């Protein structure tokens, strides 16, 4: 007997299975939680088997749920590819473009997208500015067309191309005792406290790796969830910071922060534009990727 499953049911189920949460699926799909429950209940009735089970406070997929989840992802990818092919037949002057960028990259990415949208006025652009963990999850589930971030995430197969340097510099309040000194040795900072991003952040990992390679202790004073919060804390004198130079334009112009003159700095990193390996980019996504690779540097005001 044929399974009378709708694409909507599969889409709702895929989101709930990926998050293992009806609530998060409802938020992602802009539905009510009862709406999500109803779609999954209907799918379970068609399948004739339960797809989820509750063990304690956690929700788990049943054996049938795991099978349906695999098929739902496969079907979703095929529909995405069909959309790419159809967009290709329409040309590159219109269509939709979904871009996700790391919070640190938002300063130049918004200028980049603004310039691109002026050239392609009929293209609808969706921009998500988020943290590294979310970008990794988005790449894993093959949702955005392209992602702009630092070091490609481990454990996810991606096609990544570096397009620009991303130097990390050490910053301090202009009132800090070290602000007026030159050629500071890294050892001078063994007992300084740093305001840093959360564990798992690409910037945090690069900093810890850099200090370990130079055999210098690195002390975390305060953890912050954004670069803006780090800059405000450093300006208030709560510690030193290490951030991408591309986030400092306003603070350096207004002299609210100062880049310290430290030996072996800056920490050299790169910006990458990437997509899930094997993803078929639409014509407009290909054009945007070329735009990033060739013109991104024009939208940087500090380097």
C-alpha cells in the first residue's frame, strides 16, 4: 500500500528530528507547537509506527523514525537541487540567495551584500548573522547557499576557498599601562586577564592555539558571547582583548580602543566562503561567490 505522505509532513518531521524538539521545530518553521504535533501525528498514522519516544526528559527517534529521517533529508536535498535547476533556467537576474555569516564578518559582509544587491536588484537576499556552532549546524544540514566564516568547521565536508586575510590583534583601553609601550614580548601577558569569546568560538580556539605554540600561559578573565561585548568590556578596563581587526573601525576612529604593539602579532587567519561539499549552487549563488572572491577586499576599511 502506498504511503500518502505530504512534503509538509516530511519537512516538519525533519526539523523536529534534527532538533529532537517540537518546540525548536515550531520556532524554526514559524508554526505553533500544536501544529507541529499534529503534522507528526498524521505522519505516524500513515507510517503505522511511532517515530519518537520519550525517555525521561529527552526525546529520541525510534527505529522507524531514524528511517523516515534519512529519507526526509534525502528528499529535501533533491527538492533543493530541483529548485537550483529551475532557478538556473530563469537566469541570474532574479531568484533567492541565502547567506549565513559569522558575527565577526558582519561588519564587511553587510557592505558586500549591499553592493551586490545594487547590481542584482531583483534578487531576494536572506542574511543570517550567527555564531560558529550555528554555522556548523547549518552547513551540516545543507541549508544556506553559502557561508562566510573563519576556519572551516571540523567534521563537516565543505568546499571552502580563502578570499581575505583576517588578522587578530590585541586591544586595550587607551588608559591601560601597556598602551604606550612598544614591541611588547608575549611573555609580558602571562599574568594579564583577557576578555574572550565563548569556548568553541573560532577566534577563541585560534588564540589558545597561538599562546600554546609560543609556550605562554593564557588567562581567561571574562567570557563574552559577542565581539561587541568584548570591545565594551575592554574599553571599561575589565581586561585585554584579542579580536579581528575588521571589527574595530569605529572604536579606533573614536580612540575608544587601542591596538597594542605586541611581538609576533597579529595572529594571521583567513576568511573563507564555503558551501556543503557536493552542493549544486544556483547561478545567482555562483555569481555571488565569484563576487566575494574577487571584490570582498574593497569593502574592508581596516587591514
